[in-house]
C-alpha cells in the first residue's frame, strides 16, 4: 500500500466548521465553484455576562479555500437570503462571512433585553466569530459593509482594531453630533439642476393637498398604521422622506420623472410608488426594521426630517423620528451623545487601513466619515453623481485603481489575481429601501 493511501486526508471544511464549539450548520449549498453554508453561533446576549442568556446568531459562509483571504461582511440588518460575494471579496477572490446583526430576527435573545443592543455588544459578536474562524482561515482578513453595514464594520474595528487587517466601508454615514444636522440643506441643493429639487418639494406639497384622497387609496389597499397612530401621520413621514429617497436611489437623469405643478393624484401616486413605495411606512413595512430605528434613536443618530417646504401643511410636525417607528413597549434609554463622537475620534486619530467610498448625490454621504491627522494608510473617495449604490467600480479610473490596489495590498494578494467584474453595488438596494443609514 502506497504512502499516499495511508496518509490521513485533510479534514473537509464542513467537518472543521462543525468542530467549532457553539457553531451549528443550518444549511449548505453552492455558488458557482464556492461552497456555501448558513450557520448559527451561540452568542451571549450580554458579553459582560458570558454565562448568562444566550442566543443563536445567524451568518453565512462563502468558502473558496482556507488559504485565501477572508472578508467579514456586515449587513447591519437581516441576513440576506442569497449568499453572494461583496465587492472586496470579488476583488481579492476571497472567502466571505456575512453576519446578521443582533436583534434582527431570528438572531434575537429571548427574552430580549433591549439594553443589550448597542454598538459594543454587536462588535463583540463579530469579534467572537472572527476568533473562532481564524483557526480555519489563516490568511489576511478584511471587513466591509454598505450603509449601516459600513458603519457596523467601522464600529467593530474601533473596539477590536486587530481583528481584521483593513476595512472597506461604503456609503456609511457618520452622525457625530446628531443635533448638528446638514441633511436638509444637502437635499435642497443636491444635483446640478435646482429645478429638480423644487419639483420634488412641489410633489410633497401636492400630496398633502390631496391627503384625504390618497389616504383613502391607502386604506383601500388594506395597509394598517397602528404603529404611527393613523394613516395621516404615516403619510407625513412618507412625504418628508420622498426627496431623501429619490436621491438615495435615483440619479440626476431621473429628474425628468418628477411630476410638475398641477399633477393628478394618479401621477403623484405612481411617482411615489416607484420612488419610495407606499408600503414602506406601514405597520408591515417598518416592523422588520424596529431594531435599526432603536439603534438610530439611542446611539447612531438620524437625519432630521426637513419640514421647511411643507411646514404650513403638516398636521403632525415632528413625527418623523425613530421613536415613531418602534413599539411603545420597547423603552428608549437616554440618547447616548458620546458613542459616535468616540467612533469619530478613533477614525481621525487612531484609525488605519480604512477605505471609505461615498456617492456625491447620496444624502447619507452628507455627513461622512472623514480621515484625520492620526489616520494611517487610509483613503476616502466620492463617486461623481453617485447614489447609495456607490462602490469602487464606479470611481473614476485613477481613483478606482488606487482603491483596488489598496484592497489587494491589505489582503496580501498579488495584482495579477484575476479580478471579477465588480460592476454592481456592494449590497442589494432592495435590502436598503427603508430610510436608514
């Protein structure tokens, strides 16, 4: 019998995963030549009390090879039903772990103590996952995320800066001082055609002038608004959000679709349905995102709704705030004014190997992360005319080359590695429809 036949074969990746304490394989599949797994890991509800209440946190693994780089992808929300590589994972031809944020069901403790939902606890979740899987994946690690996922990746780096070698954060807002808000001014002046924003303001006014007819249509469709305290209150939230969402997902070219003065109710209905979606600010629409709104109202901050164009038509001014979107049974602690200041100081004075990519016309990029005097080996780029789908592939050629070279260098990958076509956004825009960061 030959030597090769008696040598023990290397354990299969599935067996190595199953051997990690506290990790459960929920399902497995394939994506092209990669193997995929949906996994669950037992996490402490409160990392200060590791022997206390625990919950299973879901995450997915896209496995190519144990010797390839690993990308820790944080969505900041639910786990996507599709396992696909983020732009950094495609660039480095790497593996990827995608994590569902704590308290997004089913990754929620029972009973749920909402005091356990904060950025340090979430970063500690990611830290435990990294520690467990570094025993398998010994090459370089990157982290990435878009929007709230990008924020989450930065928070993780702040608390556990050595977990990964670099972070690529897309369209990630940074509300350092929540009361000092520039979103409204940004939206009033965004783009290269001021008449577009004036027409958007006109749409807001016309919807409120036809509010009774529109509310009747909404109720006829069976939508409910108990969370908002009635359809009229929910309608005002939607109206205030319309210009924000138009620029978040739209482009300058779509300004021609904005109805002008004297538009019919049918025209207004069609425009809003395509721009925001009438089902977004309903009971069913906001319920899946109560976790985000809780975080926004307690630590992350939020864009103050710009009421200036419609103030005289509002019946419920001030309703567009996170507290409106979260059930009254969930208590809000006092807003933590220090959390984002601490993150911002770390980025500007201690951060390293950070790459920020924003969209010029994306309202969430109005208050971006900024590099500072102590930030090392880091880059920040803006996609001209870009929206909330901005990514490296959409940068001008020179900046795209610089960003790509940095990602490859941080991952320890030769530039000769075949790069996949990374022409899509870092995350599905459908997964980012709600007005959030």
